[in-house]
């Protein structure tokens, strides 16, 4: 398929090609009015970008990994707080009174 990234939009009952543009890295980009996002084809991978910030949105896999890492950090912080509270109680200090 040439170009490798193509899109169509429906205008007055007819499908019209969405113009693509070349990226500096050699990839291609099209803008989806429906999604309000840019679609970039980079190294044979389709990624979504916020057109306002030009930041790449996380893929499902990346988002899930970030969520798991955040949960792990929260659990570690909770365990540390529990240990500190237990140590304060050993010293005769009520951590809730601080």
C-alpha cells in the first residue's frame, strides 16, 4: 500500500482521502478529526499523538505497565508507613497524634 498510512473521511456521501504528511524521522502522519488525534506511522508502528502537545499517547501495554508500577510504589509506601508507625509505637509515640 502506498503510502503505508492512509485515511478516508466521509464528505457529502463520498469518501475523500485524508492528506498525509511526512515526519522528520521518515514516518507518516494523518490527522483524525473524529478522534482529535494525529496518527503517526513510525518504524511500522501506528501510534497516537495529542496534536496540542505533540506527546505520544501510551499504548495499552505501556499504560498497563505504568499502572502496575504505580500500584507497586503505592504498596511499598504503605508498607514503609506501617513500619514507621510500628517503630513509633515501640518508642511509646502514638503516630496518630502527630
